[in-house]
């Protein structure tokens, strides 16, 4: 694709797969009701064409992002409730270069389960996968059960990026996804050198 320095913001947001420089698959994981779908719809916003693969029961959305002069298209998969049945495995993780692992700061059990999700990533995911740990619902301060430091510590031990977000108030949502996409892009562009 030809680099067009005059290209307007809105234009790349609607570029087709083949016009983009990179196309990545990423996945959302974490317990039910932690806010995965809300995070995804926040991030994908106006470019939100939610699509489904009914055969494997997942939903996904796209978001184009400009990094330097490159257009990155991130395809983001959501479990569409399948995590309840532990029915997501191979096909869900196949080819994914990034994972956003979400827990709910108001429910400690969702944080406890982060280890289980990491285990599953190790089993089914790409070993180079970029993992961003997200503590969602940071707006619910009075209901907090998981301290910021707990998230930070776990992220440090497991070598993950970490952020707290609020899908409801749109805090850090953009940042969380962009950290994941930027890191994937760095790894991918180094590999192709
Ligand atoms: P999923 O099952 O992980 O996809 O979770 P959903 O996105 O369906 O969200 C589960 C519930 O949590 C819904 O009632 C959302 O409205 C609510 N929710 C999601 N994100 C937030 C948030 O950041 N703050 C608050 N207060 N509620 C949220």
C-alpha cells in the first residue's frame, strides 16, 4: 500500500483488510460479566461491525489504528458467553497474537481466576502472545474487592501489561487496547525485518 501523508483520520478507519499493513487477531478472555463485551464495543465504537461465527459461538469486531505510517487492523474476538461453558479452546486462540485478560475489581473470584486463564493461555495460545491484564469497573470504587496493587503485583510476576479500566466511564479503555496492539506490532515488525 502507498503511504499517503495527507490521509485523513476517518479514511483509514474504514480501510479494507487488504489495504491495511497488518491484520492481527486478538482475543478477550476472563470470567463472565467482567465487562468484556462492553470494553469491546467501547473500543470499536463507530467502526463497530460486530460479526459472528455462529459455528463456534464467538463474536468479533474490528478496529483500525494508525501507528506511525502503518495502518493496523485488529480483529478482536469476544467469547459471547461461551466462557460459562468452558467451550472455548483451540479455535478461539488459534492465530491470536494478543489477549486481553479481564477481571472485575468488585469480584475477587474473577481475580483469583486470572491464574486459570493464564494456564489456559499457556496450553492453547501462542507462546509469544502479548497479554494485557485489565481490572475493569474501576468506577465502582465503593464495591472494590481487588486493590490496584494486587493487579500490579500479579502483572509484574507474570510479566504482563496492566491497567484498570472502566468501560462504563470510558477510562483507560483506549489505552488498554492500544498497548496491546502497539506491543504486537513491535514484535511483528521485528520478526519481519
Ligand atoms: P462480559 O460477560 O464479560 O462480556 O461482560 P459484559 O460486557 O456483558 O458486562 C457485564 C455487566 O457489567 C453488564 O451489566 C455491564 O453493564 C456491566 N459493566 C461492564 N463494564 C462496566 C464498568 O466498567 N463499570 C460498571 N459499573 N459496569 C460495567
